[in-house]
C-alpha cells in the first residue's frame, strides 16, 4: 500500500467505508440536478445572442464532448481507486502533490463564489418578468 492511500485511509473517520449503493438512476438524477439551474437559462440566451443558433449548437456540442471525456476519465479513476474524499486526491497521485493542492483550492473557490453567481443569475431572470422591482430586492429575497 502506498503512502497516499494509507494517508487517505487514516484521514477518514474510524468506522466509515464507501458504500456502493447508488444505482444508474441516482447518478442520472444527480447529473440532471447539477446541470439545470439559473445559469443554464442565462448562459444559453447569451450564447445564442453572440454566436447565433448554429454557433451556439456547435459550441454546446464541442463543450459537451470535452465534458464527456473529462467525466469518463474521472469515472475510470474513481473505479480504479475509490477513495473517500475529493477528486483532488487523484491529482496528487497521478500528477503531483502541489497539483492536487491547487486542484482542491480551486474547487473550493469555485463553490465559494457559486452563491454570488446564482444570486446574480436569479436577479437577471426575475428582472425579465418584473422589470420595475430592483435587483437588490430579488437578491435579498433569494438569499433569505
């Protein structure tokens, strides 16, 4: 057993193990729930406005293919070495320890700013239907 795997096992609280109880439908619902949000509506409208319908479809196909290959690779690594923790462990093991640390902090930062991005996107969507109400009220209401 290598040092990284031993560290991952000792970092986990005692008595916890990975339970493989997720079925295909669970994974599909997690994927759908993670991809549908206010950003989908705002970003798709902006991409159609900038690139036109053909350009937007081509861009979505290209990005979709890239996301497919990244997620497939991550799934292969998770099947090869299932760990209890973040995917940054794979960056530490297969690339470099510093890369894994940077990957973990970047992932944390992306989720730390997500609430602000979602609030702004929700304000944009609500201002479309209710243009007389200031956006700050929508942001405060959604934050509560």
